[in-house]
């Protein structure tokens, strides 16, 4: 257990940050799930709209350091490719 005041403060800060990061990551996953649901339904317009809403949320998570920037890039790219493939189908 923490002995110093600064260590106790660090524990409090870490708890707050962990909770905030978990919420941000969960929010990002929810937005991604909406895009995937629209893609599964074959509704291109809804999928495009959902991706447009999800992208800033994903970028924000990367900006805050919750997820790596390349991870967000990869996910956006793959979702975009799947939406693009809907038109050909």
C-alpha cells in the first residue's frame, strides 16, 4: 500500500483515469458496433452515416492515448472497405 501522500494521490488519479479510459473505449466500441450492424443489414447509407459518426470518436480515443493511432487507422480503413464492398454486392 502507498506510504507517501504523493503515492496515495497517484492511486486516486490512476483510478479516475482508468475509469475515464474504459468509458471512452467502450463508447468507441459501441460506435463501431453500430457501423458493423448497418453493414450486416446491407444498408449502405446507414453504414456511411454510422461510420461518419464513429470516426471522430475513434480519433478522439487515439488522441487521448486510449488506443494507438494505427489501430484506429486500421479499423477505419477496414470498415470503409467493407462499406465500399456493399455497393458492388
